[in-house]
C-alpha cells in the first residue's frame, strides 16, 4: 500500500478552515444585528434573512 502524501491534505484542511473562519461571521452577523435600527429603513416590512448560497 503506497504511503499518502500529507502535503495536499494539509493544504485542503487549512483552506477549508480558512473558509469556515470567513463564513461564520457572515452567518452570525445578520442574526445578531437584525433589530439594529441603524440598518432598518422605516418602511421596510419584510426582512430577508441571510441564507447559505449553496443550500
């Protein structure tokens, strides 16, 4: 059985962690700042929640 090269797996894991670290604040920010009056207009009745683009 050939030995697997760990270098591409290291890059894959590091890039995936980087994507998670970048995506999590984008997911959490609208949930915690929905009722902030600074980003709500007076006549805005329906607020579209932020959803994952690939779901």
